[in-house]
C-alpha cells in the first residue's frame, strides 16, 4: 500500500479538502482524486464522501484512519532506524484538552513549540466537555482523570490535587466552615454533576462534598466558569490547585477546610490511541509538554 497515498488520505480527512491535501503534497487536484479513488478500490470501501460542495469522512474512512496513520508512522520509524528518515517533523497534529488548563498553561508554550517545529501544524480542540478520542480522530489529548479505556495509551503529565475554595467575601457573609459537616449549611458549586465527592484529610479522616445536602447548589460544566463564580462569591467549590494557585497567592480565593482534598487523586494524562508505533509528531509534542511539566511524574500505560 502506497504510503504517499495514505498521507494524502490522512491530510484530506483532516482538511476535508482533497485538492488542498494534494497541493500540500505536490500533487495536482486530478492526481489527488485519482489516488484516493485507487485507495478506495484497494480497500473495497468509500473512505471519503464527495459532493460538489464538500468532502466528509465516511464511517469506513473513520475506521481506517488510525490504521493509515500507523502505517505512515511505521514507515517513518523504519526509515529513521536506517538513517533515512525525514529530518523535519511535519503534518497536522490534532490535540484536545480541557479549556481552562490549556488556556493557562499550554497556550503560552505554543509559540516556543512552533518555533522548534515550524513545519508542524497544530489543530487544537479546547473544551471541558467529554469527548471520544477515537471518534474525534484526535492524535493526542489531555485528560484529568484515571483512564479505564483499554484502547488508549497514556503518559502522566502531572498530579492534579483538588481542594475546596471560596472567596473572602463569601466567607465573610456566610462564615467559614470549621468541619466537613458545616458544608451542609453553605452554597456549593458543583462541576458537571451533583454526585457526592469523597474528601480525605492529611490524618486519613474521611468526609464528603455533597451538594444534595447543601442549602443551595449550582452546577456548571466549564472550569473557568466555576472559578469565576467562586471568585464572585457564588459559593464553595472544588478546584485543581493549578487552576487557582495565583488566586490563592493574591488572596482573592481562600482555601476552605485546608486539611482536606479530593480523595481519588486524579492526574493529568496525555492519551493517544493504542498503537505499536507512536508517530513522530505525537512523540515530539508529548516530550515537549513533559519537559515543561516534569518528567518526574513518570509514564504509564492503561490496562
């Protein structure tokens, strides 16, 4: 199977434009269309749906895409082992991440990364909403959770300790909780759901952050909105330390029940589809981020 045609298919699936993908690879539009047609004949399926106005990825194309990427990565790895590989990293890297973390910590690093890899294009999807890595055709994603999907591989970027916070104005108006049971008399801001969250103290004492027992609760599904609502005196919320460290330092937020933190110890993971070969563009971006956030956190694969 011709890997140049596979590159054309991958690029066309990312840009949804066969002619533009062909031009990026030095092919005339007619040649690019012919190559895609021959690939579809070879695999026995329509990989791209075409109309006079748009191109879209078919279900078969979506299923075939990760294998096409892996075959390209295998060729590049084999050539690199013989000293014949490309000296530059190119292509498009599709990366998904929680919006708040990316805005605070990843976005400021992107100019440096782009300077190091000028031929690599970045397609970023920033959202706190849930997403499917495979169906979304992402090369790499950042998640702040413990992973259970065995079709994915993960490398740990950093710990994600989560604590309770409120604004000084809120605490002055409603009082400062002295023990976990006091939370029932307060306004709680919940992230995405109202399921009770287990808390643990440094001495091992167990407690709960339970919005259903509070005098009032607010549900939000965006991390930045949660922080801003907390800053504005809306209530007590659970926040990642990385998200509120500046506000804690300036005093615009105060840690509530400072001996307690979220018990399940989430972490920030860089995840990607399970494969025998990690493509060069994924590898360099992961290494770049880990270089900046600390290799001491180690690496891990899901089981």
